């Protein structure tokens, strides 16, 4: 699993930091076809935070695994209960339509959105043959 954490984001850098990270993840793990869904869902969460709170600090954690991407928003400054209630009350909310799963912890300080996607994990391994060939040609 790959973990990317953005710590202590505030109103001035939350939007740009989150959406740039989503774009980077989609580019690096060949999720270009899912970029619109993932970025729109995260934009909904960021808009909720920015519209409802003035002074805050938020941590955003991206977890990338073989078959999903999870985005965890956490803050000690406010609760995500209003956002979760909005998703529950609106049967077809944008966020619930874009995400495969939405979770929150018992004290409403962590809000998680999940996407069932297939990131391409690249592992580069050099074989003995490649190393020998490079050595012969570099002489």
C-alpha cells in the first residue's frame, strides 16, 4: 500500500493541495479515466470544509492499494457529522453517487471516501542480465 499524507492544511492551501495530489495520483498510477470522479468527490468534501469553517487545520491521507484508493479527511477543529448527515439525508447526493463507500469514525473527526479502482503499481527490478549488458556497453 502507498500512503500520501498532507498535514495541517488550511483554507489558503486545502483546495490546491488536495486536487494537485489527486491529479498526481491519477497520472502516476494510470487512473486518468477515474480522475473526474475522484477529483469531483474530493472537491465536494473540500467545498464543504471551506464553506462551513473559517479557521481550521485538516489532514488528508491518500491510501492507494491494488484495488482501491481511499481518502481520509481528519480534523481536531471540527466534526464531519454535517457532511455525513447530508449524504445520508440526500438519497442521491453527488458525493454518494461518486464514491463507492463513505465512512466516518464514531466521534465524526475522520471522514473517509473510497473508490474501487485498479491503480497500476509499477515495480522496477533489474535483472542480472541487464546489469551485465550495461557494464559491457559502458566500457
